[in-house]
C-alpha cells in the first residue's frame, strides 16, 4: 500500500464526515467511555505525528537520507496505552509503537516537536539522536523510562519480566531501584513474535512467577496486525494461544476509546495486584511491512482496502467530528500544516552530523575505567564477621570452588543489591557445591532457584541489572548457555551501544565450563566451545584457573559491572573446582590462601592482565583454564632435559591480555599455544592472529582439542588436549 494511497484515503474519508452536536471536551468523547474529548484531541495529535513520521521516513529514504522505513501506520491506537499508564512506568517497546513513544514524550511535559525530532534524528542516523546517537533507529529515552529495544523477535520479553521482578525485589530488599515503587513494566510486541521461543519464555516465566506467588507487575501488549512480514497469523491464534494463567484483555486498536478503557483496566489490574496480564490490541498494518515491501505479492487488493477502511487515524478523526470537537476542514488543515512541519523537521534532521569514525561508533560499547574498578574491587564489607563463622582468610588453603563461594559471600555482604540465582543454586548449593551456604547466609530474597530455562535466567538478570541491582546468575553448564545466547549478544551487550550508556545492565554470569571432569561426562556437561562468546562486542570473558585468581577476578568482574556496567561471563573450570594437587598426590599445590581484605588492592587482577609462571628463556607456553595445570606439569618435565619454559595463563579470553602476551612471547622468541577448546573456532586462533598482527616473528605452534563433540567416559581422552600432547609439542619446538 503506497503512502499516497493512505494519505488520499484519509483526506477523502475525513472530508466526508458530518459534524455532530458540540460536546464539552471535559466529558467522555462518546457514551460509555472514560476517554474525554480533550484527551481524544491530544491523542489525535500524537497519532497524527506518528503517521507523519512514517511519511517522512519514506521521503527521507527516497532522497537517500534515511535508513529505516518500518513504521507504525495502523498501530497508532497504542497511543492510548501510553495514556493509560504512568510516564514513570518502564516501557520496552515494539518497533511499531511510535504513537506510544510520542504520547509518553508528551506526558512528561515535552513539546510535541521534541518527540518528533527524537524519531527523525534516528531515521537519519544523526549523532544528536538522544538514545542511540545514530547507531540504530530505536524508541528509547532515559527521561521517558523507555528502554531501547530492537524487538525484532521478542528478545526483550525475558528482560521485561526481569524489570517487573526487579521493581518488587528492590522494595523487598530495601535498596534503591531505578523505578518508582508502584511502577509497572510494559512490553509491546507483534503477533508474529508471539511464536518465538524468547516470547514463550517471557510468558511462561511471568505465569510461573505468578503461580509461585511472586509479584510481577508486567503488562504484555500484543499489537496484532495479523501479519509477520508476509506470513499470516491464523485468525484466533493470539486469543486462543495466550498463556492460560495470564489474565487476558482485548481491544480494538482502531477504536481509541476502546484501547484506552481496556488498557486502563489491564494496567489497573497489574498495578493493584502486582501481577502480570496480557493485552491484545487488534490493529491493521498500513503501507506494508517497510518501504521496500511489495504487499501485492502476498495480499489481495481486497485485503489491503479492508485494512485501509479501518485506519485508526480516520477513526479518531471521526470521533472528534461526531462529538463536535473538530470539523473536517480544521482536521484536514491541521494534517497539511503538520505534514509540512514534520517534513521540514525531517529535512533539518538529515543535515545533522553523523558518525564519522570507528572510534565514534564504538565509544559507548564497553567503556573501561581501570582505576575506578580497582578501587571498587578493594572495598571491604562493613560486617564480615556477621557473615562468616570463620573468616575466609583464616581458613586453610582453598580450592577453586571454595574461593568462588567465599568471594560471592563477601560480595553480597558488601552490596545488598547483589543477587545470586539460577537452577539448583539455592537449596542444593549448586551441582558442584559452589554456592553452598549462601541461602542460609543471605536468605531466599537474594539467593534463589529459578525455573529450568536459560533465557528466563538471563532475562531476569538483564531486567534486574537495568533496574539498578547487580545480578550474578549461574548457567549450570557452558553448553546450556548456547540455548540463550541472544540474551547476551542481542540484549545485554548491545544495550550500552544502543543507548550511549544511558541504560546499562551490569551483569556477571557464572558458568561452570570446559571438560576433563571425571565420571559425569558427555557433551552437555563437558563443553569446550567459547567461540560464540568471543565474537560478542564488549563482552568480558574471565577464565580463572587457580583459587586465588578466581577470587580476585570475580571481585574485578563485580566491580566492573558496578562501575562501568560491564557484561561479564565468568567461566569456572569444573575439573579444577575441587582439585588440590599440582605435581604429586598430596602436594596441595593447587590450593591457595584467601587474600585478606587488606591485600585486595595489591592482589587486584585488572581486566586483560595475564599471569606468568617461571622465568624460562627457551619457550613460552600460552594457555588458560585446565591448560594451565597441564602446561605447568609439562614444563616441569622439560626441566629434566635442561629446557626452561615459562607458562602464561591468559586469564581473560576477551579482551585478550595483548601486552602481556607479546612481552612473554618476546622473552623466549618461541610460542606454543595450549588450547583446550577446539582447533577450529577455538581461542588459539585469536592468540596466533594477535601475535602475528602485532609483529611477533618467532616460531608459533599450537596444540588443541579436536573439532569434535565430547563423548562419554575414556573416549573423551581421544579428542581433548592432553598433558602429553603439550609436552611433545614443546619438545618438538625445542629440538
């Protein structure tokens, strides 16, 4: 459907309207509604602005000055949803919720021109756009409590549940949150997205929480136009297929009073009961999916015309004219004047500065403030003796698992906003006992078990982080993380990028990972793939091997999350959790003392700093995780042949410790990379590339695990990197 067809229809339909008897604008615009004439008039202006933004988007695109033409035409009834809410209610919006955004902007007292300019600057990819700064066209603004979302596949629904959860959890903990205590979260999305796994996670998690008695004030809003680009949503699917435990409301999105009244009932239900609800708004889609969409290739002319006859902008104009609040002539004059105004604003926006360098583009991606992180990581909890029966530093030397446990307890004692959660982490204390005792120490409001859904776990964390808390979720195994990777890639790591730091989701995801554990194996419990994590821009990947590093690096990740809003994945090597010995049985060489708070500053491990073992001058073995222990053992065997090796534990897989890597390489002139991940897509590829790109010209070799999934039992030894392979590769390089 062409834009000129939509505009022509509006002019003809409004021109044919017959004025009614004048009505007091303070009264309902028609019998049976709570929407007053004055409100209807205000919302018409919002709807008109949204429609004209779509016209301007296509005009800019035709001129080569615009980059986005997915519009909100036909969905303008969502302006009434905004009107039914408080302007401080956090909103995660569908890309067709343009009228909602403009209505929210007006609710906060901003001039109409300000909301329009926000969107136009986004369409033109201008740096002055207030949320993404020209990086993407999204609806978002910190002053409007609108959290930017690309929302293409409902990936924001798990986060929306987390936001609702965090509103109530902050009150329960008595810690300051980002949102008012009586706020509710609202999340809009399209009908096609309802079928996506991330949407189903959102609905199910909300219903599960309600079933368990949790307070989750969240309004799901499905803007149902019956189409996902060209694929039809079966009639009746949304009303039949919504979650049965979510109270269901439905409104005609082309009838403004119906949307307003229904949205108010739904919002009142959510606000009063602090419980989730589902609102379906039946809409139409005008002007196709986007500017490049040829609707006639998959829709009949009759279908297109039928949608046009339901144009919500015409519907609101009809209300105003029939109530005697406007005449057709004034509305048409208003349309033309506003059209000229919006197109003028669009032309001005297209002349504003745009991003001009990689540095500018990447500036908000993952800022680092090392000195502030170091200072934060050294902060001491005020009442540690009330938390620990025996202070950790007074215990005997600890294992990796024990070091992580004590560090989490210290972190929770320091910051009342720290939450530890995941499957089995509370009552059981984790599959490997890493979180044992935390429930007793800090209570179920801060340490709790979740349902078995990794998207739900990360969604809760993302919502909690953006709401002012510091979540430390556990994904039970590395292989399970891949079930929910888009929550890290598309949601967590992109938020600062799309909001220029106005919104952030501080996050430390603990993940038991890697292989080599005995007696409990197979691919899903012995996974050695981190490739999908390493290509996520800005993501911090910590990979401690030893107990002292585990404690210090976890403090660093928590401090970076709190200080910089960093998104961190903390991979804990399962096979080293309870390891005690290094070279011989009973030597306790893999244990370490817990540093007392007085030494936290001096033992701080900055992001991107490696750890070197030995002062060998013949060969540098670069490794991480389980490879550290294997490489140290191999290096000792080589000393018997008067070969001296140094072992470099990277500790951080992203960003790689480049300076330390180059320094260690140059000291020996030869590098062997011992990589327990796969040969293809493994960490070693990045290490070798970094060395070559930065001018290292000495010999480089690598030994890795095979390009294979990991089988059960002893068969795993055939495909995993071994200590013997490291030793043999080193001998070959030294021969």
